[in-house]
């Protein structure tokens, strides 16, 4: 439970963080809320030589109404996402999901950007971002670029971010008045999801899955079935199509496949009824 030794630097601007990342190369890691990185370091599953603390970059903690979108700074903590009035009005699915993450301590430390950059398939917020059609802004030595959430999650804890890039903003089209549902199946209230489903239905229909593969996933066959006029039950039956969910102490892969179909159906029915 004691991490390998590492150097620690605190960045006071995004540019400084990028410059420190560039100098540190593959051996450098950003530290935001620390609620995913530090457990990995304590288990020695991660051993960065340099930890760059971005937790005090207050400029990256904001929620901004930007016309037909809402833009959220990467350092915005889960609790702030949960209670922000702009998000509650225009992206209630995201606010609700933030309120379901871990326990109050986790929600007061963990950041939206950290959750996305970590790319854990068992995380709740990446699924909400996928369902809502989010776009992420990454800043690196050669400037900034936009990455669609669908292209962002590339493998187990692997994302489209380059080692010298920092995620700065999450931009999401408003889904004001859209029906939505988040189904999180776990044994105890504060546990990670055994399987989770985020769904939104309105101008945009999006369905995404938690803990059903190596990355946070869009339920593309479900979305396609709905677009083709399938009933909720018919669409939900395709929830696990082509997926290879993990096996662990909580559930077999077969159980997760079954659960995904049940939860997608519940999510679609709740989102229709809302
Ligand atoms: C007890 C416990 C229970 C939890 N339960 C849940 C749960 O139920 N659901 C859930 O979704 N999550 C859960 N989490 C995870 C929690 O949400 C984390 O806070 C979140 O996943 C990571 O955010 P962070 O700010 O803590 O990131 P950190 O741990 O600081 O960083 C995580 C990774 O992302 C990188 N990173 C961070 N910020 C950036 C950035 N801006 N740009 C580029 N890279 C960056 C870091 O270098 C690191 O590799 C739990 C965590 C704990 C400890």
C-alpha cells in the first residue's frame, strides 16, 4: 500500500502542466482528484516517476452555458457537476450520474476530467458523456484539438490522449427537456456498477454501457434498432451484441450480458415514460 517513490511538481497553469508533461514523457502523470491514480500507485499498478499536480488549476473548474451546449472544465468535481443549476436544467442525466459516483468523499475530490481521462470501463460518467454526445478538448505542445467521445476510449484504461496532452474541457449539446435514465446495478449503494446504463431520448437518442467491455461503450446496436423503429424490448435484446464483458467476483460474463439487456430495457422504458 506504499507507492514507489516519485517526484512531485505542482502546475499553476495549463501551459506549465503541458510543458512538465512534455519534459516527463511517458513517466509523468497528471494528478487531479487522485481517486483513481493514487489507488493504482499504492497497489503499484502505476509507478510514475513524476506526478504533476493540476488539482489547483481553478481555471479548469467551471460550468459555462454556451448557447446550444454546456461546457464543463475538466477539474470540475463530481459534487459540483451534481449540484450545478445549469447542468441540472440542461443536462440532468449528467448531474444525476455524478451524484451516483462512490461516496461523498469521492464526489468531493474526484473530477469529471479525471474520470474521463482515466477511461475506466466501470466508471459512470464516461457512459453519460457517450450517451449525451460529448466532445473533449485536449491541449498539448502543438495546441488544442477536439475529440469526439465515441473516438476517445480506445482500450482498457487507454484513451486518445497523447502522453503530453491534458484534457481541459468537456462540451455537451444541451438535452433540455429530453427524457433520460441511469440504471446502476450494484450490491451496495456506494459500490461501482456491476453493469450500468445511461440513456437519453429526445432530439438525440443515446445509450451507453458501464462495465460491459474493456472501455466505456456506446450501445450502438440498441441505438440502431431504435432508429429503425424497433420496440424498447426489441432494442434492449441487442444490448450485449458483440460484447465481451469482464468476469469477476461480482458477476460472470453471461450474467453481465443478461443484466445489460434487462437494464437497457428498464432505461428505455423509464426514458420513454419520463
Ligand atoms: C472508493 C472509491 C469509489 C469510487 N466509486 C466510483 C463509482 O462508483 N463510479 C465511478 O465512476 N467512479 C468511482 N470512483 C472513481 C472516481 O470517480 C475518480 O475520482 C475518478 O475516476 C478519477 O478522477 P480523479 O480526478 O480522481 O482523477 P485522478 O485519480 O487524479 O487521475 C486519474 C487518471 O486520469 C489522468 N488525468 C486526470 N485528470 C486529467 C486531465 N485533466 N487531463 C489528462 N489526464 C488526466 C491522471 O493522470 C490519471 O492517469 C471511485 C473511487 C474511489 C476511490
